[in-house]
C-alpha cells in the first residue's frame, strides 16, 4: 500500500514537471500576479505618431491671405478657389495659400501666395512675365518688389517680400474698374506681407 501511494506522488510530480517543460525559464512568468492578465493592446492604446511639424513656408500662409475683415469695405463674399487663370497661372507651383471672393456686382477677387527660398521672392517676381499691359501704382511700403499687369478686364497686383510673393487678381466689368480695385487692394496685401 505505501508503494502505491509513493507511485501516485511520483506520477503527479512527473506530470507537474512535464507541464512546465515547454515554458521559458523566466521567473517573472512564474511569479506574475495571477489576478492580472495580459491583454493585447487595443487600437486606441497604439501610440500615434505626432503630426508633422509645419514648414516655415506653411506657417506664413495664414497671416498673408486676406481675410473677411481685411476686405470688409470691398463687400465681397467668400467663393470656391478654382484653377488659376491669367497672371496667377504664370506663378511657380510652390503655392502656400489661396483664396477667392465674389463682389455683389459679379466681379471676382482671387489671391495666390507663393513661397521661395529666403529673400528669393523679389528675384522671382522680376522673372514673372504676364500677358497684357504693365501698369504703375503707388509704391507699397515694406515690399521688395511690385508689379501690376492688366489684360482686358483683369488686373493682377504682385508683391514680393523676403521669401513670399502675394498676388491679388481682380476681374471686373471693365479694365478701369479692375485697375481701381487693384490699387485699393495693394496696400491691404502689402500690410499682410509686413506681418510675416
């Protein structure tokens, strides 16, 4: 009888040891708190990479674009930005901001802002060639270079300062109205450039 009891004890011990045979020899595994269980990480617990930091050119987009407050006296309403036309289409593709507006008369106002290497906007503006007639308007304080072109009833003011070129284009019922609007808008666009 005692031999049978000893055999049972030996068999139980052998089974116990064989149950651990495939487990790694890691004491942390054996002594984990049995009340805690390991759960796979939930999707929300997965670390989210931080958003990319805005580049220097992206950071100037907001202050350079004309706002509803800037254009309050023009009486315009925000419109959808469409494909660039005329002189705006002649600008390089490194656009950092665009906006479009409608006048109650049906005239349109479009702005496109382009970024260049530091102090490169003035040289880039001198290289821009637009169709139509070049006009002279009062010099805007604080800008490195400025140009105005009109083609039919569309006039475009281009202002450069540092690394930023801001172009404001008005299409009105006549060339005279478009040029008058361009003259009114140039100081507003120059002031926005001065904030960069």
